[in-house]
C-alpha cells in the first residue's frame, strides 16, 4: 500500500479535519489501480490519492462529500465505458466498486494506517453493506485481533480470511456465506473487504560481488528492500551499494538472526561462490519460512552443493526449494542483465508465475480473483 493516503489522512485528522475515505474494493475485469487503492477528501475540499486513474474520480469526490455530510458509509458501483477507460488510462471498460466511509480518528482504520506507516503487516476486514456495514476487524501478524463484525460466524470467517491474506499481499472482496436463518428464505451472505497492509518484501543478498551492486538496484526498482550480507568487510563497504537498505558485515547465521523472522515474503539470493559462506546461508534459509531461495553457480557447482547439503542432513524436498542456477533463462550477459534475470525470477515466484513470455500465456494478465468463503 502506498503511504501517501494513510499519511495524509492521519495528518488531516490531527488538524481536526473531517475526512471521507474511498477504497477501490473490486474491479472487473481489471483496473489501472490495484484493488485496495485509496482516495481521501476532507471538509476543506482537499483531495489525495486516486481510485481509477481519472475516469470516475469526480464522481467519487462528489459521493465522498455526501458521505461527509451524512456520516453514513456506502458502496458505490461505477460502470466505466471503453471511452472513459481510455481517457483514464485503463486498458478497457468494466465495473469498479468503491467503498466510501467517514474516517474515524480513534477507529480501527486509523490503527490500520498507523501500522502501514510503521511498515507493519496487518489486515483490516470491513463489512460492506447490510446491517453490519462499516463494522471492522483488524488482524495483526502476531495473531492479535481487534474489533467485531457483530456476528460470531462472520467474526470467525474474518479471522480466517485475515490470517490467510497476511502473506498474500492481495486485497480483495469476499462473499461470506453464513448459516441460514430459520426465519429467512435463504442463506445470509455478507460481502467483506479484506485490506492488506504489506510492507515491501525483503531481498537478502549474501555476497558482496559485482553482481550484487546491480541486483540491489533492480530490487529497488521493483520496490523490494535489498539487504547485503557479507562477513568480508573489505568487499562490502556500504558506499559500494548505494541502493542497499542495509549492509551487514557478519556471517550468514548472525546476520539472519538480526533479520529474523525470515518470513514467507522474504527472498534470499546466495551469490559468493564460496562454500564456506554459501552453504551456511542456504542451511539457515532452508530451516526458515523464507519464501524464495536462489543460489548462483554452474550446474556442476549446483550438483556439488546438493551433495554437501544432503550430507548435512537436508532431504530432497528441502533441495527443491533452492533455485539453482538462480534466475530466468533470458540469455543474460554481464552483471546488469543477470541482475534482471534474478529479480525477474524472484518476482515471478512471489506471484506464482513461471516467468514465461506473456504472448504465450493464457488467461488474464492481471487476473481478477473472486473469492468465496
């Protein structure tokens, strides 16, 4: 999530301004802005953020001003024509849904935004429409949760949805089917919006080599947080890696302890070609929940490394987690192209893609993921 809207809304609220917050909660077939994008309007008429790139912004501002006046949240649906979509920078027309609500300075949205600003992982589940409209549940990565959706089954479903979404980095609307009321003619359905605060993923690069300079730059461009680890101080002066968020002069075990926990959205790239360093880094990574592990080296070097890891007690399923040789088959030459190859594989792995050419792919480029619970 971009920090612009949360920081601005918190600042406006601290000034005593009343604020309406609009959130893109669904887009079919797709949108130039990801689901979860936000726009805010305050009682002075100031606007921050974007929902659609331009084609329905005016209508959203008008609706937000009405929400400010009434104090009642509401769900708006906008049909976007092909002509409007083109003017707004969208690939095609479709339908977008926008949830607009008054911002409560002491509410769970404010607490959620505070977590966003602190670069913490959290999920805010909001009931959209019906008698529970606007009710919220906030779930943190440490297992804590706050708030209620005023229904025991819905609270349990929201907790499961929130915990499942914590590491997905995907915000989405979900239709939850609740047990049928004996007095009702059919099952009770409640749509909730699962809003994910996902800090930028970390790329831990073990080895201060020439390629590392380019890989830290590629990671920054992809909006990842590159961290360089190498015990050899002489090879790893911080000024050599201006795009690195941090340079740690320590052996992998010590460095990884400093960076704990190694969570499912962290990637590790091992580049030194020195078994004394590489094998330790791989062993620590394999014992963690880290989402991606890649290792530089020829196929012969990979075979030798696998033998050493097997001898160290790791099994075949562990070795399958290691992407080696690291990177996609781009025919890369030189450290710059190799860095792109490596970063491309890491991004593809994060999103569950193979990294093939889009011209040969089937289905949507940006798939709409309807979900039901």
